[in-house]
């Protein structure tokens, strides 16, 4: 099997218009997804890396569990660092649980200052059981590393 690293640059446009929200505070634009089923994780606030190497107290790896969207035991992992003009997500990877996962078209939503901005990237991955598939890096231009994120997928299923 060939392994090819995937490098992603996600540019976000920050719209200062407040997004409508539901009674629980969830932005309406996050919930209303007419183009595909709502398969989302979050929102969550990343723990920023302030220095040092990943997996140290000052540079935690953010581990987002994917059980709630059908990838039992699977995780989405990354390190969030401040970048001059935004946030840099490094060491980005999907890690499969005991049955593996199939992932299609992940969309990253940034929830900042009452607004919601989304940036999508197209990717189709089959992550074998116990395997880690890295995505190299994601840049979220114009956002702070402590802004909330939400992940949404076109499809995420266990491997057959």
C-alpha cells in the first residue's frame, strides 16, 4: 500500500456578522446542513501548544473522539499553535479504532466571537484498524488557537 502525505491549507474568511443560534447556543449555520447528513463532532476548544515538543505539558496533542459519528474507537488528533495570522494545526491525523474507518470530505468550522466560519477540504481516506493516517498541516487564517472548532463529515463509517 502506498502512503502519501496530504498537505492542507485551509483559508478562512472571518465574517463579523453574528450567526443565528438555537436556544442551546449552537449556531444555526452549524446545525442546518442541507447538502449532506449532519455528522459532526464539537464544538470543542483546542488546547494550544505554547512551546516544546508535542505530547509535553506545554504542547498537548488534542485528541477528538469520533465514536459519536460512527468511528468507534477512532480519533482526530492535532496540535494547535498560534501562527502570525491565525492558527496552525500540525501533526493532524485520523487514528482508527479496532474496526478501521472510512472518511470523506471533512469540513472544519471555526466558532469565534459569535460568528461561524467554515472551510472545507476534500479528502477520502480508508484508515485501517489501529492505523494512523497523517494529514501534515492545516492553517486557519485569521483565527486564534483557542477559538472553538467543529468537525463535520460527508461520510464517516466503519470499514467493512
